[in-house]
C-alpha cells in the first residue's frame, strides 16, 4: 500500500528507465557469457571418467552424475576440502 501513496524512489525509477532502454544489450552479453561458460564446463567435465553430464538446453547450471561410490554429501565435502570447489 505505501507505494500507491508515496511512489517508488526516484533513483529506482531512473534505473527502470535505463533497464528498459539499455537492458537488451546487457542481457545479450550475459547470456553469451553463460553459454560460453556452460560449454567450457560441459566439455571439461565430460572428459573425466565416471562423470556424466547432460547439457541443459537453456540453463546456466549443470546437473552431473559422479560415480565414485560415495554419497553425494560425502563427495560434496571432499570436493570442498580437496579442490576448494563448492557444489550444491
């Protein structure tokens, strides 16, 4: 209810105008970066024995299957401990 009577702050209004007028180029740049990063990760992870990667069609994240014989939680902690890589 408060924005119906007091309005959105001016700086946010200016940011909205900038996003509407200039946002498409930024979005294209970010999508390109995500596509490139995803391709690098898919290629690299696919080379590792025991790792199966199914490339997503439009996401910036990857789902991988890792056959190590350990639980996913144990693997996550081992990756964090040994490689300093966090996974979810």
